[in-house]
C-alpha cells in the first residue's frame, strides 16, 4: 500500500541530530538512517524496514555530506491501533 512521506530540505548529520533532539522533547518519534543504493545514473533505492510495528514513516531527510546527498534519514511516528467494536444488532 503506497504511503505519502514528506521530504524535507537536505541537512547535515549535525543539523539532523539537533532537529531530532528538539522533536523528541515533545513527541515520541523514532529515527533511522537509510542507505542510498544507486541503481543507475538517474535512479536509486532506499531499503527500509519498520523499527516498530506501530510506527509509520513520516518524514524523509536527505543527508548532506560534503555537498553531496549520501543517505537519507527517516522519522517515524507512532500510530495508535484502531479498536474495532462489534455491536450486535
């Protein structure tokens, strides 16, 4: 199932660390780094596996390393399970 993910402006690792620390003060988020794997000159792939079953990807951050995007950071946010109530009619 396709999902929409916000992509932010590129940041350095130091900027990302500071940003994540600020977010974690108020929100229960997880962060992981995804390795960029080049397929050809115009395409690349990111391999992602969920760290937590109840989290959903929220924001992708291109990581700048010496003026080149080398990897991507991914912020995950918790999504509460939906309780289904069966009502007998």
